């Protein structure tokens, strides 16, 4: 099983700040990586797939980069509505394992 | 419009059986993989398994193999997740999700089914 490790566990930021979240895979997943946002009481929302492609309807302030084992999700200017938990998910094999999540909260 | 609609919350006792459902609409149900995801309180989602409704090809995560059964009825565009004997540790929210074409990412998700197992 491919293990996904996210850092940091929690990020305290102010609105307008640039936010960078990291995700590392235990072995190469090529560009088969997605990022999700999850707010309390809601299903995960797909933000990014194929490591860097924004899903339909996702604002341009969200961007993804990386390949192989190291990936990054960047929020260029945090808005209050972006407070949530963010998960990466690899889908290099059918067993699409998730990372443990990074919680983005207000400083 | 693509929608994944799950059955409602359930409260069960340990040892009871349960079958929850996920009905897809707005697309050709039988030709997209459907996955089931468990999310325990405060924890990350966990992939349980996937099914291809056209031929019922099913794959389970090792952690869930033998613990649950995934099935589908393509005639009514519905996938199922079932337990034969629930445990308290099965208490969680369960999501179904449609795997995107040629990818394992999921744009479309059900609203989740809360399963509570308590004596």
C-alpha cells in the first residue's frame, strides 16, 4: 500500500496570506494525485487532479504542483471560506489512499 | 446533472446486518467505477473498495476484505455496501463516489450515510 504523508498537520494563517501544503508519497505515483477540501459536515470536494489540473469550478487561487513523490497545494491568497481540512489522494493504483490531512485555521 | 444520492442515517446494534445504498443519476451508471469510502470521526477518508456496475467487477482494500460486501444493480443505477454483523467500530460516515473517467480522482460524491452501531 502506498502511504501518503501530509505536512503540517495544522496551519494557522491570516486571510490574504499565501498557504503551502505538502504531500509526500512512500513511492512514486507519477502525476496520479488529487487534492480535496473538506468542510465540517460535507463530503470531500475535488480541487486538483493529475497533480496540477484544477477541477471544474475551482477558483484560480488554488494550484497544485509536483510529480513522483513530492506534491504541493498552494492557495495564493487565503479567503475565510478556505478554512477546511485538505487531503491529498494518490490514485496510481486502484487503491486510492489518502493522506491524513492538513487543517487550515484562522490565526 | 450528475448526482449521487445515498440512503439515510442508520442506528444499529452490534451483530445486526445492514445494507446502505447509493443511487447515481445524470450519467451512464454502468460504465463508471463507484467507490465506497469510510470516514471515522476526525479522521481521514479511507478507500474501502470499488465496483464496476457493468460487470460487477469488485476490488476491496485489504483492510476491508471479508468485512463488507460491495454490490451493484445496474438496472436501478444503485450501488450497495453491506455488513453481515456490525461492530461498534463500524460507526462512521460512509461515502460513495464516482471515479472520474480514466482517473482515480472523484469529482462526484454522495452526501454520506452516518452509521451508528451501539448497544
